[in-house]
C-alpha cells in the first residue's frame, strides 16, 4: 500500500487536533491531500500556556465553512485540587469561569460542541477529580440542556495497564499505567453514572470507547444509551481487534451505522504523507475487503507493520455515508455554526490573562493573545 483514497465525497472527520494560528494552512493542506472535506477540531486547552482552543477558533474564523470546533474545558479555576498542568497558582486566577459558564461561553462564541479528555488516565493523574464529582454537576446539567455534542476520550486500551503488553510507542508517551492509577472499569462506571444522571447527553466516545475487543459489550452499551456514538479515530488496536473477526465487525458496523462517527486523529502538526497514510488506513478498512498492514511511512502512533493485519469491512455506501457525514452533522449541525468574532476575542483575552496568572509569563506571548490580536485587525 502507498496511498488509499476514499470513493466517497463530502467526508467530515470528527477528530482532528488543531495547532496554533500558524497551522491553519497545514490543516487545509491535509484536507486537500486526504480528500477530507470538513474537520471537527478537538481543541484541548492548556490553561498555563493559553493555548489549544484559540488556534482552533482562529481556523474557524478564517474558514467558517470548513471547521467545526469542539472546545476543551479550562480547569484553572478549580478549587481544592491541583489543576491540570499542576500549578500552585490556582488561587490567582480571578478570571476563571465555572465549567457550566464555559459551556455557555462556547455556545455564545459559535463553537459546535465540547471536547473532553477528562477520562483519559493521564488526565486523571493530573487532576484526580472523577466526572461524578460535584465539581462537574452543574456543567453536566447545562450541557444536557444545551444539547451540545461532546467528543469525549474515556479510558485507553487495556494493554496500557499491563507493562508486558504496553506497546513501545505508548510507553514513550508515558501511557502505561499501574495499580496506583485509575482502573479501566472505574472509568466506565463513572461514565455509566453520569449517563444515568443525564441520559440526554449527546456523547461521541473517542476511539470506539476502547471496547473494540468486546463487540457484544459495545452493542449492549449502545443499546442502553441511545444518545451516544463511538468515533473511529485510531487507536490502532481498534483495527486489529475488529480484524480478528471481520464478519462480526461488518455486522456490528452495519447494525450500528447511525452510531459511528468517522475520525482520524490527524493533527495540525502532521505533514501530508503520514496524514494521507493515517486517513487512508481508515478509509481502506471501512471500504475495501483488503488484508493489509500499516505502511512503513505511517506515523509513530500507528506502530510498525509487524504489529498486525487489518481486514477490510467492505461496508455498503449507505453505512459509509452515515459514518462519513450523516452522524456528525446530525449531532453538530449540517454546517459549522457561525463564529461570533467579538466574543472570541473577548474569550481569548480572558484565556491569555488566566495563562499569565498561572505561569507568570506575559499574557501577550500566549497563543490566546496572538489570536485575539489577529482577529481584532
Ligand atoms: Zn485525539
């Protein structure tokens, strides 16, 4: 394999990581090279750097028809716990908003949804607050009322808890966990409780909710929670797991075609060649009946070719249309929402001053301040 293009058009990728304001051209170039028409930018915030969300908003400001923005939360204001990107300066952030207020601010700015990483064990290492904690209570109620879709990363592959089985590329990122860390079933139980309290939440669980090794359980979960979906951003283990029984995989995908959202985990920092490989692997898995391995030029997180064989699912066009476009546009709207630029500038300035309070560095140096300044011109 070298390059593999989709036979479909109008593809929306629900899981792309944005970069700073200077990476917008790289995102457009990835669209062009991969044949992806629109991108959902999942914008995880780094409160200390004032980064993560502003770059995504800037991309949407320049190309409003092209980019959906799923905005990540800023935990700088949390009281009584160390915030994400631990800092002892949390009591010096007077401009912080509650999580519910942040959700409202996202809507006011014209964001299309929310990105959550709270539920990835590394995130829990930084901020040991379960999503069932009172800290999140008003937020969940507000998001449920607003009907905002959430792209939510919960858990990781089970191999990451077993040092013998953790892949080298994951170890290098410190994605290996032990008995001192939160356990996989604890994280699932917290999600179950959250969905029990807030059954109307519209969640797209990233990376197939890490249930690809157990399709009967994945089916039960989807059947019990009619408002949730899974995305297909690799997690290369997802392709290998489902390839063990491609017939069962195909049946699952056809039966649940309205609950599966295409995603690649492309990122703005990625050059076109690995980007084309990454998207092509997912296209080829969904569309062909080929047996193939990861190509040599694939990015680090897909692992080496010898790790396994992928068997194509050969899905029919109506299932592909739902997965490539219909499901995300049903949840987030047929077009990305229009951006309210004055509100974006205001929010970026607020994020810049939070970053300055946390880091002690000048607000003007942050991505947030740079985006505010460019948009004000
Ligand atoms: Zn991702």
